[in-house]
C-alpha cells in the first residue's frame, strides 16, 4: 500500500512538471513571432497554473508541502537549456519551437502516466490526474498537428 508521503512525492513531481510547463510555454510565447501561437502558449501557461493549483490542493489535503513555483524537475532543466540553445541557432524558428513543445509535452504525459500507474492513489486524486492527462494529450496532439502542418 502506498503511503501519504509517497503519494505526496508523486504529486510534488507533477507540480514540478507543471512549473516546467509554465516556464517552457512562457519562453515559447516570447520566442515565437507568430501572434496566434504566442496566444496559444499563454493559454497553455494558464492551463499549467490551473493543473498546478489543483494538485497543490490535493497535496495540502494530504498534509504535504507543495514545492515553490521556482522548483522544477531536474530533467526539464536540461530540456529548457535545450530549448534555449536550439532557439539561438534557429532564430526562433516556428517549427523548432513547436518541436520543443511537443518534446516537453511528451515528457509531461509520461510523468502523468507513471503517476497513474500507482495502484493505491485515492479516487479523487486519480480523477484529477486522469482529467489533466486527457488535456495534456490533447495539447500535445494539437501542437504536433501545428508543427506537422507547416
């Protein structure tokens, strides 16, 4: 049986993933020259903040401590650095930014899937994460379609 501390650890990882998404989409909105895409990235930043807030509520409900907004996952620091490097060489190319976003969304989807693999998650947490995962998959697919339809 999974403990509350283990559940909190799983949820904290997802908070950090959403912090990464916030940082990544803010960066993408700054880098992209297409106003429609910049608006989309700002909407996805808002989505990430909503997800983070929902998960933070569950962490607090379980008696845990929520990571600060500046805390990110170690792996995504590398991903953000990759976005920075790639955008420098591509001149903020639309396709490169979209490709980076798809890469990041794939990582987020995988983290959520792993979290949902935990058998003893409380139903209300499973419901929240399942709903967020569904939105993440739709977001990833939307961005991939934009990238592929150049």
